[in-house]
C-alpha cells in the first residue's frame, strides 16, 4: 500500500467531499475516514442519518456535514472550503429534468463555482472531479470500431441533448450525460486558463455495483440492480450493457488520485470488465436460487466491444496505491444485495 508519508496532503488533514450522502460519495467519505483523514461533506439538506453513520463507523469528530442548498450560488462554498487540504467533487444533478439549459448549464456553473472557490483557499493542494464513463462514450451493440482514449468526449450526447427533435422519453438521459461531458471539459479548460495552486484529476467510473451504506440511500445504479430481485426489469432498459466497476474500487481511484503526487492532470477511466444483463441476472439467480421473481435474462444478448485504451492505467493506479485487485462482478453483486431478499 502507498506509504502515508508520501501522500500529497498530510494524513489527518480535512478533505471536502460534495454530495456526501450519495452512493459513491458516501464510499469516498468512508474510505477517507478509514485511511486517517477528516471529512467535511456537503449535503443539500439536513441528513441526520449520515452523521450518525460515520460516527458509528469511525468515531466522533471525524466527519462533519455542511448544508449547501444551491451548489451554483455565488459564495456557496466559502465556509465549506475553509482550512481543507483537498476537494473531491462528486455531487451532480441526477434529477433527470428535460430542460438542457437547467441541467447542462447548472453543471457547468457548479464546476466553475467550486473550482474558483477552491483556488481562493491556499490550503487546497488537490482536487478530484467525478465524471462518468458516459462523458467519453455510450456503448453501442457489438461495435468493435469504437476506441476510447484520453481525448474522447461524448459530443453526440451533447448534440442530442440540445436537439429539439430528441424524443422526450430519452431527453433527460442525454441531458445528464451532456452535463457530465460539458462540466468535465469546462473544468480542464478552467484549470488550463487559471493555473490554480492545486493539482486536478478526474475519474470516469463505469456502471457501479456494490454495497449501499445506508437504508436511506437508493443507490442509483445498484438500487436499480437490487430491484431485479423484485422482478423489476427497469435497470436492463435504462442501462445498456457496458463495463462495470465496484463502487468501493471507484472510491479508491478517487482517493489515489487525491493522494498520489505522481498523478496529475489525468482522466482516470474506471472500467473493470465488460458485462451484460445476462451476466448480472445469471449471478443473481445463483445468489438467490429460491427467488422466483428475478426476471429471465434479455432474449437479445449483446456486448460492449469498445477498446478502452486507458483501462490498464486505472488498474495500475488501483494496484500500486492500494495493493489489491479489482472486485469482480459476482462479489460486487453479492455485497450489493446483502440483506435483500
């Protein structure tokens, strides 16, 4: 494991994590606390269960919630930034609204707002942005001609988000994807133009599975996957086959990008292995053999055959910093449905 004396910020210092009550962000907080850091987490409204969760897991005075109702408001981060050594910006608009101006414009404003605020706090030395695999591309059936590298952005989704002819039932999805594309692009452009006193990296996780830390959380992708146990096939419709990553491994990539001084100005692609819903449903049947509500696998089977050039780089970062291998799909799903029938 990476030696603490070589961390880019001192062990025991405070890290700001936005959207701390979310599926991924809560794991980032959890592992940061486990690693020996203090965390200040932003939430849009009071979440008593969140403070209790981390107090029970890590003790008192290690985690603090701070309420910021509007992340794009001027001065929103002034109090939250004081004295922190680093920022992990996970929060994003998952409202699935159909107005692109609100969703995409809001994401850009939020990114610029928090980067600007961080640049004014001299104690901040590192900044990690959560992007998404969808910011680079969307999977297409059995297409071997797709090659993804550090320069890949999903401009097609941006065009579709702004296209008035895009069907209403998919508009919200394209708005979300476009918000990830444009906020990540804008962030790197802002860094190039303003050259702040901190190092910047982004992490692009693929479809996330694994444990949900608290019953108050739906768990986004894993919440939808859990619902397959109830016979709900919506996940197989909403999310095309692609690559997966366990949420804990995604959190570890964020923390490596935060603490390893050799990682700077990188897009880190969290793609563990391709999967489709036949794989996932087969595993769920194996894990819950007596559950008759689990649906059959989709009749049409296809796979994401894109070449992800930087997939190996993420694995190298994960292995060198944490000295551990990726969590596999079966283990991830097993942990993700623990306690669910």
